[in-house]
């Protein structure tokens, strides 16, 4: 099983510490691509029109400036880097023992800058959306899609792909072939804030439970112990199962 999460727009920072070492990250086969995106983002962020090019508010001067120091800024593990509603509900800092190990094995965070990261990966804080079109690279979702297929397919193995990503980040990779039959998108009715919160709770429920459901139906049965759920079959062979989840 892998659980795909979106990143957060806001990132934690650290005043001191070692800079990022790409060679220490998971999926080192992505490192050449990561370097290319880092270089492109650094160049764009140094331009006078950086805010417009990145699709962010001109008031985010600190975030934009941080993009120019990606190779020297103190790095943080992804488990601490990402913040916000989903990650507050997931509450990674409170996990210990087997639950913490299980989270490290199951959670994969989608990243416009790094492609995909694991919780233990120490990376530099950044501001970049998967929807951005970087000069010379095109839309980042399209850039990453072929590169992520092999490592994420291997990570899923014979287990489920539980997809908690937003549509922007889901565009960067979709399971195919036999794996598509084990692809489940977690959908939460209601406002965006509640959707993020519930997806965080679903992720926490899955990483704190040693069971490893191998079918969408088994996943729905397991989550039904904690959430109100409804499972809908895919509309085609290239679409995921939809599991609607509502916190009780």
C-alpha cells in the first residue's frame, strides 16, 4: 500500500542546519530531474516578474526569495516540512514505534519540485505548484508524469494506491494496467477545509493500523470502522475507485 498525499502551500523553515543532499533522498533516479527543476525555479524566482510566473501573490517575497537558496538553505524532513489542515489532522509528530515506521513506508508526498518524497527525506523549503509552467520545462505535471511511473508503481507493488491528492497533483501520475484496478481516490463531500481534514484523518487511520487491505472493498470495510464510507466502482479502466469518506 502507498498513500499519496498532496504537499501544503505553506512550509516550515529552519534557521540552522545542513543543506539538502539530493543523493540522500529516496528515488535517486529522479535526481537529474530534480536538479533541472531546482535550476529552473531558482532562475525564475530571481526575476522581477517571479510572482506572476509562479502564480503567487507579490506579497510572498520571502517565499520567492527562498526559492533562490534551495541548495544552501537548511533542510527539513518532509514529515516536518509540510504544514496545514491535512498535516495537522495526520499529526505525524505524535506517531511512535511501529506506527511511525508504517507511515514512513506507506506515505508518499507529491511535490512539484522533487517529484515525490518520503517522510524521512530532508529537503529545502520551497514555493512551487504543480500547475506552474516553468520556462524550458513546460507544465510540471506533464514533466513529472513519465518520470514518476516506474518508482511509484514499484512502491505500490501488489498493494493499493490510496490517492488523497488534489486534482492539480493527481495530474502528475496515474496508475495504469493492473495497478489501476487497485487505485482508490478518497473523496470527501463538502468544503475544501473539511476535505483536507478528513483525508488527514483517513491517512492517520491507515498508518496506525497494521492491516494491509489488498482490495478496494477490503479498504472500505476497514475504514467503515471509523468513517461513514461509500465505495463506487471506476467508470473506466483508467479511472480510480471512488471512496467517499465522512468523519463521524
